[in-house]
């Protein structure tokens, strides 16, 4: 036993001696030889992978007409590593490259090429785009002068295409280069965002980014030991994004945009109504008469049956084509300049405006639904009050007298006539009764406004929607606590309620909220979430992947005894004449088709240190309401004079079936036709096989 153990121990000792001897030889005796071999070793080629951008999905209108498409354009690209090495070695490289590109259809500056090549968004294996829309002949130049222009290649890429130019720009939005923060937000996104990708920045392009974005493909790149690209091949094909089908109608959208623009232009030619004693220009025809500035506005047309947006316009607007190849700093600075009146702002959903007398039908509903207007209330439906032109609050401190616009006196008026002539005094008295009459809620007007959707987003699938504001005692107190200088009064007063009752004060709503609330009156009591999308489809199979149906927010009780007097007053505002009074929109709707009755309400909103905003809302035909429209025009004067004609002109064209047909624009500068969808289908089939 002892002998066996000794034998084993001896064997182990011999192995250890051999191992130590070998280590000593390698690390001491032969060190210089191995160092020399390491320095002369040539590594094998390496394989790297890079993404292939995928075309974005298209955007259609309600009639399946393409509003946003993709186009294939020729793009000059340079290999990032080759270009950077060449710039370092040859100071004239970019100058020579710029000259050759400029000779073939797309002028470029050396300074722009310098910025592109140095852009750290592009890694060593990326190809950097430096010029778009270059003629095919440039590929011959590249082939003939490969040694002088290393790494340069003419390829194709997909870019956004807007067949109708600026049409529906605020709805559609635009795409732009992705930022570092946007990449960080999508770090684990299945569609793999890269530093040089484009992403939706506004409108539908942003709201439906995950749907519109395609799935990138992948290419395999063979890199030589000296970091040169030896070859590349596609291993996974890109897959186009899904198509989005909207509720807006192309021709109606163009009509609404055009009428809004024309309405603002007319307002800029309209003299401001002033007291001659206060304005020398008004009494002296030789002096220049001031006109309304009318810098901006918005309009929304809905289908009240389901909340679908048929048209949405905001003015001023912008051109999404400016962003296709990247907008330069000077152009962007001009767009965001205050003198441009915020063209990126979609005032139809992000605007926050007081709505003026357009609030009165909803205040009337508050009175009717609670019984404050009724046979046991403050006044019956057909009972009149005496409108002397002003109302003085009971037991009042501070501002106690509230007057009609221009101090107008209407005499004996009932509920219907109060809407027809837009009597403030009627609603002052009604609002005061809510505050002082036992058994009634002093904040009933606000509660009713919220019931109709004011003070909350409509739920439309567009970014940056405003919630608006319906102020109350709690909001007023919180504002005072947060900023007592700006909001010195913390107490809610009866006068505050009076202002809300006629749509003034701190109340704020977007044109979309106003049109949506009006739709509740039109459809008999259903508040819908506003909808901009109909469906999402697979561009390869054509199958519907998601079908957006009407979304009901709540039902509101509007029986005939409440609905009829309100609608009688609104119809009267556009066509009724009685007691020597005209409706506030009668002139605007003179000659309107008699078989297509319109119910409407004007609003003229006082704005601190500015001219009045102009408001009008209407729906029709009243027998079968299919259209509900609201317009708000900044500093444009009386609602019946400025905003009402815009609505009239839109509804009249619809009623007569004479909406102008919009044709696509001529070629917008790109030389290659729209992307072939069959090519996309083939690409997807290849991707399926590769997987």
C-alpha cells in the first residue's frame, strides 16, 4: 500500500516539474519570438450587422385616398469610415464630392457635407446620406472615379410624400430625425430605433408612430482587417409599416381650410366697431380706419352620430414637405418666430378659448334640466323677463352691474328669444338664481358644462390636446394659493358664475370640445369621444388589423321638453325674425337652402387688451343632423359677422353637393414615382422566408 502511494506521488511530482519547465520556456526564453509573431499576425475578416430602414405605413382619408405616401428617391451615401479617413487625408475630398453632386441635379454645400460626415449619429459601419434626389447618371460618375470618390454610392431610399401639399398638415403631422431622448424612451422597442432614424413628430405621424413605423431589416457587412467594407448582403428584409385610415374627407377638409383662411382675410378688411368719440379715424373718413388683425383661428367639422372628425383646420399652418429632407435652421427659426403666430400649434385641439355666447344653449339646458326654468322655477319656458340692457346683482359687493354687449336692450324675451338675439341679461338672471335660490346648486352651470364634455380631453387620438378649463370655487382657491399675485381673489363670487353662464371669464375650451358638445344637442344626448381614425390595415394582405368604432363617453338626458325650446332658439338664430329682432346669424345665412335647416349660435368673446374673438357653432340638417361645426377666429370681431359666414359657406356646399374636388399637386420635386407596393409585398415575403 505504501509503495503504491509513493509511486503515485512520484508521477505527480514529475508532471509538475514538466509543467513548470514549459511555462519558464514560454515566458522567459522565448518571449521576444512570440511578441514578434503577435505583431505580424493578420486577423481574419470580421462580420458586422447594420439595420435596413423600412418604409412607413401610408395614411388614407375616409374615401381611401392617399394623403401621405412614400416615394423612392436616389440618395448619395458615403461609407462613414471611408469618408472620415479620406477627409483626414485629403482636404479637397469634400469639395470635389460637392461639385460632382451639384452637377447632377442637387446643389450641395461643402459645409453641409462636413457636418454630415462628422455627425456622431452615424457609426463606422453606417452609410451617411449626403444628398437626395440626384440623377441616375451620378452612378456612372461614381463607377468611373471610384478611387477619387472612395465609399461613395448612389442608392435608393423611401421618403415621405404629400400628394396634396399642406392639406391637413396639423392632422397628419410630419416626421423628423430622432433625438437621443426619443431613442432612450424606446430602448427596448421591438422595431429597434437607431440614431439616424426618422420618427413622427406631430399629428397622426406621432400618435400612430408604433403602427406606421415599419420593422427594419438587417444587412451583413464583411469588414477587412484595415476596417474597409469588402461586401454586404441583405439577410432580413425590411417590412413596411401598417396603413392608417382616417375619418377626415379630403375634399371637405380642403373646403374647411379654404373657408377659414378666407374668413380671416375678410376680417382683416373689416373696420373695427368703435365709438366715434373714442376714435378719430372712425369719424374722419380721410384717416385710415383700423381693421381687425385676425391672425389665427381654427375650425372643426364632426359627424354628430359617432364623433368622427370630418375636417379639422388650424391657421396659420405649415408645410410638412419642408421636413422631408430635413429643415434648415433659418427656415425653422422663421416658423417658431412669435410673428408667425405659432403655425405648429393645432389650435383646433390645443387652443384654449372662452366661447362667449355659444355657452348659452348649455346654460339653458342647466336651467331646464334642474327645473329652474319651468312652471315651478325662476321663470317658465314661455315666460318672459324684461331685458333692459343690464342686470344688477342683489346683495352685491364689488362689480354689481352686468350689461349686454353694446348695452343693447331687448325688452320682453323668453328662453327661445334669449338664444335668438343672444341676451346676456336673461342668463345673468338665470345664473344668479342658481347662486341664491334655495335648493339649487350654485355650481350647476359648471357641472352641466362638464357633463357636455367641457373641461376634459375629448379622447381624440392626436397629441397635445388641451383639457380646457371650467373654473369653480376650488380651482379659484388653488390658483390664489399657488400665485396670489396673479390671482389675488380667492373667493368665488356670484359674478364669477355669471361670467361662466355666458362663456366668459376664465372658462376655456378648444374648438373640438365646442363642436363635440354641440353634437350632444344634435344627436339627442350622446357624448362621444372624438375619433380621427377609422382603421389600421396590413399593406401586404389588405386585412384590417384594428377597426376603431364609436366610443360613447356618457348619455345625457335630453327629453323633447328640454330639447325643443333650445333648438327653436338656435334655428331662430340663423333664420327667425320676430318682434323686430333678427337672429344673430340671420344675415350670414340669408339665402341658405330652405330645405336644409341649420341650428346655430354665435359668440363674441371679450379678450383682455385685444380685439374680440369671433365664435360660431352650428349643426344640420336639423331633421337628421349629420354635420356639427365650430369655428373660433382670434381678434376677428362679432361672431355673426366673421365666424358664421365660414360655417355657412361650408354647410351650403355640403347641402348643395358642390364641394370642390381636390386634385393632387404636380410633381413636388422628387424624380422617382411613388413606391411600388408590389415591391413591398415581395420584400415581406422574403422576410418571412428568412425567418
